[in-house]
C-alpha cells in the first residue's frame, strides 16, 4: 500500500545537488512524486510509495555536501504520480 507525504527540507540544500540526488534515491526506492527548490532556500517534496519511510530517513542525511537542519513531514494523499521529477 502506497504512503504519501509532503516534505520540506531546511538547511544547506540548494546549490549542492540535493534535487538530483533526491531523484536518484527516489528511483532506487521506487518513490514517485517531485522535488523543487523554494524561494526561502528550502526544498519541497511530494512523495509516495511503499518505501517512503526509507526515503525520509535518507532525506534526514542527504547528499555529502548538504547540511540538513530540519525535515518537516506532513501526511499526504497519493496523487498517482508515475515517476519522480525535478521541478
């Protein structure tokens, strides 16, 4: 059964390849949805899939150059995404 979440990641997450690496990890875990930079310097993610908990654990660490300060997670409703995109 697919779980869904709306996630905002704060810290040094722009200009460090965060969206690219997030998409790669989503593909590995078969997570669908999207990731996008926000004007306030955070990254916004809508994600769904059976391995969502593993994906969120990865987001708490991120790629090597990122410095995660906070990950805010809200439950979401599955939207039926068929891939994981960078916006």
